[in-house]
C-alpha cells in the first residue's frame, strides 16, 4: 500500500497509492511530477505550452482537485493552467513529521518548481494558504509575475486573522488533537454547497490513514500570530513589497466565507495595483472554486485580456 522512504537520513515520507486517485469526478488531467528536496511534487499542466501560465495554488486541506472546473475553462480560453499539489497534499509526497513543514519550505518547494518550468509572465490565483504562499512567492519574484488574483485569501500581518484568534485557536486545537481529520467533510461544509459523495471521497483520497495527515495538521500551527513567529518577517516584507505593487491585482472573494470573506478590502486599500480593478464577491463558501470556479476563470481571462 503506502510507501515509506528515507531522505537525508531523517525525513520519512509516505506516497499515496495511485489507485486512490482512480475514477475521480471531472478530474481527467495528466499527472506531472517534479522531484524537489528528495520529494515528488505533483502538478497539473494543461493548455498551450507557449501561452502565459495561470498558476493555481490551493490551501488547507484541499488539493488540485479543487481546480477541476477552472482548468478546462482557462484552457478553452487559450491559457496554460498549472495547478500544483503542495507537498503534503494531493498526489505529492507527504513527510510524516509536522516539523518537516514550514512556511519557508513550502515557498522554497514552489520556487523550485517554477524555476524548473521556467515560468514567466505568470498570473497567480491563490486561495487560503495558496494565497499566502503565492504572495510570498510573487513578491520575491516580481519580474516573473504579471498579475495577481486572490480568492478568499490573506497575507498574514496586522488586521488579518489576528482579529479572529478564537476561530484560529479552535481550528489549531482540532487539527492537532483530533484522532482523524475528515477532509472531505471539512471541504463540503465550507464549500457553499453540499458536495456529492464522490467529491468528498476525492478530497479524502490523498489521506488513506493518519500518517498521511501531517501536512494538514501542520498548516494551522504555522499561522503567525505574533511578531516573534518565524514566518512573520517574510509576511511583513511581502506587505512592504505589495505596497509598491503597481501591476494588476484583483480580489475575487465569496459572500459566504465567515473567516476570510471580509479581508479583500485590505488588499484593495493597500495594493496600488488593486486600485480601479473590478473586484467582486461571488457566490460560494470558503472554497469558492466549488461554486464559482468557471466564473473565477472568466474573470482571470478578462484580467489577462485587459492587460
């Protein structure tokens, strides 16, 4: 079944068996893999290779399955769509110790992949942790990113999740101490619609047993809640870079996200490139791609066409 291996003498990881991903609804995409730091990273790469890429980054606790309705909409419009499975999620390898996951490592793994693919003129779409990691990546590679679209996302710092400490601590405690994290149920309850049984199984597919959940359990503990957190300086630097960001910056949030749904105004107020853009709040929950995926793709296309 699951494969356990060693890397650098200390890092254990597991690899979800391929049969767990068979016959997923609306997910016919070819699997692509890239080795980074001794780990296999999965990504979907669809559409013309000579088109400017749209980089789709998921968050907690989802994977590239979340983008199954956006990928064909983007490629039908002539774009190259690249949806990455973060290390610890989806078809990517999963280190089994929570301490193997840090914000800096996640950004470094993403950096290695965009370097490997030699991506330029990138349009970023990030949601949840995908927005945080994507913004940290984009602000340190500003010459390679041409546009940013954020959906139900944030960059940590003052006036962010710090105002919702109760919810953060509750999620932290649950993912840390619960014997099992029902990923499919979590996504279904926060999608803005009830997922089908097949869709819930697809979100559960990467995690056949507890040892596969270290990445899911780690993310809530990585939320920087004070100036002393190791990830705080990078977030502060990214906010400073965004204060000078004059390229197109669009927020596409939802009307049903009680956690991040009101944080779009921070970007609209603080990022020069967000001024005058057609910001919108669409139908959906926290995982707004499940309800409004094709509409998000259309708005990404319109932004690219206009710039």
